[in-house]
């Protein structure tokens, strides 16, 4: 049964973006559990060599599949965001580590007046069965560094379960291809002075296959991203003409205040 019927008319249009590379075995633990309030699901296929696309279409016939032309999670998210038609965009992993049933929690935070709902495994009510002590220590140190450099209050910098209003793309240029994209998004949302609220989230272990995250390599890329962003001028929000064309933003972006409940 197609689960994309918007039975809850009080919600705005919601798009879910799922980057996927050889995740055919895991999609059965993700796609059927996406809640009915979601309007569209966009799977960005990173040129998988398994049956990722076929399985996705079987599980969710209404799914929109975007073929990734570059490589890396950042590149995949950029392609997915460009294909979104919803007012709200949710970032969701394909490996079964993130619970789709948490999506309403993120949406409610946005509808309460926030621009960016930032998932956190370290807020009360969150947690993880997947993060190792080494990765946890690295995440803690990198989060503290960002909080120091940018006067922010992130409790979980390197976590990719997030949601935001589509109008935030007017303030956000994605120019990182790898896992460091999550840090880039967090910092640039903060630097644009958008209203951010952290959301408790629980991370499960990947169900099948091996993680594509490499602790030291990707940690180094995160650190380089932080240092690069520190050198950027924290001036007025980005209003980039090429982004407006890329994301096809023709009408006035929706904001929480424009949603009539």
C-alpha cells in the first residue's frame, strides 16, 4: 500500500531525502515505516550495483529515484534537495540506523517556529547502539570545537538525521561531497542565524552491510571543514542566484508562519 497519502491535512508538504548506495537489503527496514504524513520520498541512488532501485520501487511504488552524478553523501544530498517539492525536507539514512517513526517529532519542532530541527543522540531521550567510544570521543571534541569557534550549542555535530524548511536552502550552499556535509550544514545554518532546535533521536546499528564511514579519514575531513568555515565571513545570509535556479525556487518560500493550522 502506498503510504504517501497525506491523511493529516494539518501538515505542510514533507519531502524525505534518502541517499543510498547498495542498500537493497536494508530498504525493507526503512521505506515501509515512513509515516503517512510524508508527501514524497526521494531516493538518491549512488550508482548501486545491487537491486537498490528495484527494491525501492517494489516497496514504495510512488518513490522518486534520482541518479547521483557525482559521489559522496554531500553530493547525494545536494541532488536530493534539488528534486524536493515539499515545504519541509527530512534527511534520512538508508541503512536502517535511523527510525522513520521519529519524523513527526522533527516536523513538530519545525512547526513550532524553528527553521532547522537538528537530530541529537546525546540529548535526553536520544541514544545510540552504533557509535563506538572512539567516534563518540571524536564527535564530542569536534562539537566542542564548533561551539567554541561559532558560539553554538550543538550536542551532536556528526549526526545526519535532520529536517528543515525548504526556504533554508536560500541560505545554504552545499559544496562538500562527503560525510562532512552534516557539519557543513550545521555550521552554515547557525551562521545564517536560522532558528535551530535539537531533537532527541536514537541511532540503531546498520542492519546489513558495512558502514561507508571511515573514522579517521572522515574525522579529518570534518576538522578541515570546521577550519575552513571559521575563516569564512559570517556576514549576511547567502542569497546565491545559481542556488535559486538549481532548486527551482520560483515562489516565495514557505515559512512556519505561513502554515495555517
